[in-house]
C-alpha cells in the first residue's frame, strides 16, 4: 500500500497542494520556509493521529485545514478546526471504518515518519528494535540466565564456606567409623566387678571351709565332698581384667571426639561434592541458554545482510553501528524502516539535505527494490526534486 495522491490545504505553511507521486522516490524540494516540511507533516498528521498534531496546524489567517490521502485501497481524510481534528477513513466502496485511527495504527511502523531516528537511538535501543523486528525475544532467556547465575553464585559461595570449614577441620585416620559406647563399656565394667566379687566370695568360702577342715577333722568327708564340688565349679574360671576396661572408658571420649570429627568432615565433603556438581549443572544450563541465543541470532532474518546483535548493541559487518559510516547508517535505518512497514510501504525522510547524490541514489534504489515509496524533504531546486514548492504551493513538478 502506497500513497497514490496527496491533497493538503492550509496545513502549516501550505496553501493548496495536490501531488500524485510517480516512482519510488518522491523528493520535495524548494527553499527554506516554502512548505516542504509541511508536505511531510501533512502525511504524518493524516496517518499518525491527533498526538502528532501541533497546537496550531492551520495556516495563519485560515480557519480550517484538510489532508486527503489516497492509499488506493482506502482514503484517509483528516480535517482541522479551532475545536480540534477529525478523521474519516473510507474503503473503495465508500464505507467508513468505525475505528479509523486503530485501523491506521496497524498500517504504520515505529520508524514510518522518521526512519533515520534509528541511527540516533542508543545502542541498547537499536538492539531492542532490531530484535523485535526479526522476532527475537530474549527476555525469558535473560531472566532464566540471571536466575541460574544467581543460584550458581549462592552455590559457589556456600562451596567456598564449606571448603574453608574443611580446611580448618582435622580428619583422624586412626579413629573407628562409629563412636565407642561408653554406656556399654560401663555395663561391661560393672559386670566384671560383680563377677570378680562373686569369685572372691567363692574363694573366701573355700578358704573358710579349708580352715574348718583343719579344725574339724570329723567333718572331713562331708567337707571334702563339698570342696570337690566347688573346685569343679571353679575350674576354668579366671578373673576379668577390669582395669583394662576402665582404661578403654577413659580413652572412649578421645576416640569419640575423633569419630564425630570424621563424621562432620565426611558430611561437609559430601555436601561440597554435591555443590560442585550443582554448580557444574547450572553452568551447563547457562551455556545452553547462551548457545540457544547465539543460534537464534545466527538464524534471524535481518532486513539487511551483515547486521548482527551482541550484548553491546547492533553491529554491521562486525563494526558497532555507531561507528559505521553515515551512508551505512542511512542504508540500515531505511532498510529497518521499510521492514517495519509491511503494509503501508511509505517512509518519510526529513533530513534529505544531508544526503549527497550518491546516498540519494542509494535510497532510491532501496525504495524501488522494496517496492516502497520514500518521501524526502530537501533544500534544493535541482533536477533530483520531484516537486518544488514555493510559498506553500507547488511551483512545478
């Protein structure tokens, strides 16, 4: 969709102009203050809505103004009075659209009315515009990457803390795996004492009975039988080394201290291994996100060959766009502006006087190749001008 005809009356410096553009490049020429900017402004006011209309859009001394744009499929009419502006959009059959501005908003792009604004954006904004144009949305990737990075930072910090704790701990290789049971040893010691006491009592009884045997010859037979029985019962029974058990109890605290230290060491060492594995997993996921982002960028359908995006902004042939030549910045801005206008193939360039003949020819070639229409304002009356304005009217085409 392009502009087939433009009619503007009393808009800013214009009196009455009727323009039927021929070709892909429409150069509006003339001296300063003759109405060149007003022609491009008329197009913008008609399409972009009341927000772009200045406080005084009407030519001084007049009471109303009007812009009519014939876009072939539709006709756009915007009128201006002291009370404000009114918009009517009709199709070929003369039927009006109930929400005309909403319909027009779907036709125009962010750079329709000033494609060179792209070259004036900061690097981050340029990258965002280009990502949006080619359908790249890294917000979720970046959020996931940041979340993983934050998690890894916490894991690594905890790992360093554990490593420091392990470095300050001692592992006793001579300690058993489990703590010595002091309660068990105590019971074993008590049992030994009781056993020894019983044995001693038995021996005392034996000695008493032997003494009684000496004194009581008459009871020899009876006592002999008793002695034989008791000796038989005591055969093979020896005293238990209770002192050794007591020494074990004394050493148990030292041994158990070592065991507990080893258990704590092993636990921290295991946790450190798990944290290292977790950190490696997070790093792998982050690397995958970076790889996916690089793949999306590599496969993106940029509007001009040589464009790329990195963390710092937009690159053209591996050079930051802000460092590219004026002609390259112009070419890229126009290409992006055209790509962002898939329906209304119209761009407005207001800084046309800054374009030399080579750049003007380049813009014309780009417009023709894209089957688009680029309107250029230029302080000139040369042969490159399609229309020359004088005192708010078309002097000649």
